[in-house]
C-alpha cells in the first residue's frame, strides 16, 4: 500500500499517551486535547511512556486507520513539553520513524548585522 502524503498535515501530541487507547479513545484526544478534527485526513501521532511505541491515527475516505510501530531496541525521540499540538513536516515524520532526533537539532540563527 502506498500512501499519498500530498496535502496531508502531520500533528504530534507531545508527552505520554496511554497506548491502551484505540481508535475511539485517540480520536477523542485529537478533538479534546489537540483541538483538531480527526476526520480531516491528517496524521496524528502518539507515543507511550517508554517511547518504544508510536501510534498514528488518520481518517481515510470511509474509515479510521491506526498504525502502530513498536521498537524492539532504542527509543523514539519525543517532545515531552506540554504544548497541545505541534505540526511536523512529512520529512520530520520520516526522520522520526528512522529515529533521528530533529527536536534538538541546531536552530537556524538570524542576525541583523555583522559585528
């Protein structure tokens, strides 16, 4: 199955999510905590306390899809601050799934003059 990410936005829920939640529970989190519409076709990412499991919820034309990735070793890089919802690029999603921690990457500096 090939997923077309064109026009799809990716939202991450920082902090810990109870991975016992399935489609219904996660869609409630999307609505109430992330203040998003779970039926809009965008991707919503959740991670467990150990950062070894990642769930992705999205609406696909006529029903919800739920992906689960479980790491046997290592941990997902994951923001733990209390932001309600953060948007990622598709490139950042790919890095996240590969284990690359872009959350602590160097930030672009902006200078107004040379000293």
